[in-house]
C-alpha cells in the first residue's frame, strides 16, 4: 500500500492517458498495474539514416513505470526475448527478422504489450548487415597460365577456394587477400587447356555457398597453338640454320628448346606488333604469328646427326608444348662464330639505360658463348659469370678516364682477341646505388648497419667486425674529424680502410649520419649478433657531410640537389658543389641548417684525403672521393623518445678516387 501511495499521482496520470488511447474503461483496470513507456528513452534510438543502429540480437532498453507488468515486445509481430524488467526499466532483444542483408536499415513496427493489450507502439529501424561474401567483378578478363586475376567485392576474406574451370585454387594459394575483404587475387593455374583461345568459367566458394564470378563474360584463356612442323625425309638441319614456327598466340612463348638445349629466337612476332599493323584482313594476320629460331653454335658436337624433340616454353610456372618430334640436326662444328649483340641492359640504368660504374650489363644476342670479354671505350670490362650462347654479362669498368657522361663504343672480344662492335652506350663516370637502407643500433638493424660506398655494400655488424677497419681503438684521431698521422702513418695505410658511413640514435634521441672519425663512442653503440659491443674508439676514414638544401644553400648546391633527386647527374663536378661542414648531421625533419636534414633532402658526402687529414678548413682539391645522398624515407624514429630500431633509406651517388696519394 505504501508503494501505491508513493506513485499514485504519476501512475494515475500515465494510466489515464494510456487508457484514453487504448480504449478500456478506467473502472475495469487496476491502474497500479498499468505499464507506461517513455519512448524518448529507447536505447539504441535508431533512425532511418543509420546514424544509430540496432541489429538482430541487439539488446534494446527503455524506461517508464510499472514495466514489470509488460507481457510482450515484438518487432513486426515477431516476438522479442525479454531479458530484464523492473518497475522502471525494460530490456529485450531484437529477434531474427527475415530481411535480406542490406547496408541501409529496415523499417519495423515495435509494439509493447501489458496485461490488457498494447501499451506502446513506434517505428524502429533494424540493420541486417551484409556479411555474405559478394562479388562485384573481376579483372583482367583474359590471360594465360600465371596471369594474376583479381576478384573484387565484399567480405571476400571468407572465400575458401576458387574454381577456375576444372582447376581448384585453395585460399592458402591466393597471391593476395585485401585486409578489408574488398578483393582476392590468384594466379591462373597450370592445367590442360585447349590450344588457342578458350572460355573459362570462374566461381568462388565461401562456407556452403558458391558465387558465380564470370557471369556472362567468361575468362578468355590464351595458350599457344602450333601449326604442323615437319622435316622432309632425308633432310637435316645444320648449326646456324633457321626454322620458322607458325601458329596462334605465339607471343606467349618465352623459349624454344631442342631437347634440353635452348635455341636462339631471332624473329618473334609479338601480339603488340601484330596489333600495331594495318587491320586489313586482321583475322588472317593475327593467326599468322610466327617465331623464327636458329640452331646456335653452342650445339656443335662431334659431327654426328642427332634427333631431339622441339618444344616451346610458355606460362608461369613454365609449361612445355611439343612443336615437332625427332628433329634431326647435324652437329658438325662450324668454327668460332662471331658474337652478334641484339641488346645491352644496365643494372639500375632506368628508362635511359644508364651505364653506371660497377653495374652489371646484360648482353643478349647469339654466339655469345665465344665472348672472351668486353671493352668499354677501350677499357677492359670484367665478365660477370660464364657467357652462354644467348647471353653474356660484364661489369662497367672504373677505368674510364672521362668525368662527364659520355656515349662510348662497346666491343665484344672473341677468338683470341678479335673484336666486333656491340653498340654504343652512355657511361656515367660514377657509382649509383638506389634504395640503400641502414639502421640505428637496435637489435633489428644488426644486419644492415654500415654502408661502403666504394663497393655499394651494406654490412652487418658481424661482417664489419671481421676486419673492415682494423685501427678502431688505436687513437686514429687526435681530435674529432682530425687524423693523427703519428698513428696512421701513410696514405696506403689510410686508404687500406674503405670509406664507410653509418647512423646512430644517440642518448639524447638524435638520429644522425655519422662519420667514423667524428666520435670515439659511436661505433661501440652497435653490437654483433651475439650481443658483443663493437670496438670503442674513432674509426679511420675522415668523412664529412653537408645538407646542400638548407636555407642558405648556394645556387650550385641547389642545382646539384635537384639533379640528384631527379636522376639527372651527368658529371663528377655535380657531386662536389661545396666543401662539407659536419661530421654528424641530425634528422629534425625541418632541414633549415646545413647540419640538419629532413626527408627528401640531399646531403653532400666527402671522404677527405690522407694529405688533408680532416675536412675543416680544407679545399675541394683535398677530397679523395665524393658523393650525394638523397634521403628518401626515415622510418621508426620519434624525436621525443628516439628509437634504436629507426632506419633511413636513401639513393647514393659516389665517385671513384679523384686524386692519387
């Protein structure tokens, strides 16, 4: 009775309003048991825009009075589970509404009932989220074995396998799966496909469901198709003879073999070449693709006639298709054949095929197995590896004597000194090393600490500790960046140690490029793989730095920096715009001072000669070797806390020795 008196007035007001709306006579209802709902307290309070959402299983709460007398809650006449009710609160779960999955909320009617019927009704929006795997398309729509196909859509991380025709690609073999499930990528698998062009259906599985990927546009599978190739009775091919293979999709062929020996492809007709021709009678032209191969001199043997199958290699992984059976070749030697060069491609040469010092040049052609060496502007170039009949490699020699990029003749040497022209190339008289990454003294960086410009090598702490600089700890410097010539007593002794640079994150959270001669306590920051500290003391080479894009940079410095960043350096003088000024430029990502730098800026690096012994107060004529360092990206460094695991990636240009000592 006390409880009724306490709430009598508000309950009577709520009950009167409710009774007027719902119709029962007041005299027939015990108002103390009539529930009243405050619709404004619904939580979550959903709306049509989706700014606030509820889902199947979401627990909805609402406040009011006498809510312990609620008998039922329903969404579109589907009963909801009531999870809790009390005098002032009610909780219930959104039931399993049978709506299709959709991004937008669905309108439902929420009804709440008391002992005598409906007490509350309102619009309520429920979202049925898209959780199924959905496909919106795929690309490319044609290809061959090894072609990577990307399926786009939603929730594709659920896909467990893809069916490509009769082949099955399991999820573990996908080449990529987007983290957000927007795409999966797979490589067209090897298999038995019809020669020429055929249509392949693609589908994807997730759970027990299957999704049609290709729909009305099947994947067009391209495979080589070969016309009959026969040898007349009694005829034999000889070393140097050519054979023309005809068919369709022969642009896919990457090699032609006679037995296990590779033949020289001398005249392929690619798809792009065929497409560029006049399109009159285009269907006939497309079907008339050809490959002409030659039996190279490397096949020469004892003069006997040998029969082996001719096969074509194509696709990734490599597939082989029989072209002709038991093709007879007379292996009688024809003597040393002159090399024929069809192309020369320089390592890291870019679109302009720049020949930088020390880079490997790959030469393609025929009869290259007879090559004994190459000459670059008359300077002997060391071979890299053993030449084959189709390929040879050489290293751009440092012995060229010009200091500006120059177009020179390349010659191939064979048959005890005979020479043939291999073509011309633009040679740049300095070294270039792209995307070098070195790191501070953290354990994660022990494999990439010291950079040797003369060799283009990044050394681990273990490699460096194996005698790169034997004089660490011998007090090689009388002061920072000043060589002590009573310890290092000759130029030969000084230059016995190659130039090297490294970085460190000091105790004051400063990330810097470091000269070995700048500090007696920096090298020892680094440890070998077993945790042993490197030797304490100055390193031997005197290396200096200067940010040539600071606020007071000269016009020459600014021009050199732009050339370095854009890959436009052509001369040694470009690498020496001005004398260096710092032994340890710091990263502050502002770079307004010549001893500070930020991402994207260019730093001059100079190795001072033994005669100079330091970089302070010297002239450019005292520089033994010089370079430009293009800072591309700092990773993992926080100026507030520092990081021993920070790294820096840069491009690096470097001269050969500029003076003799």
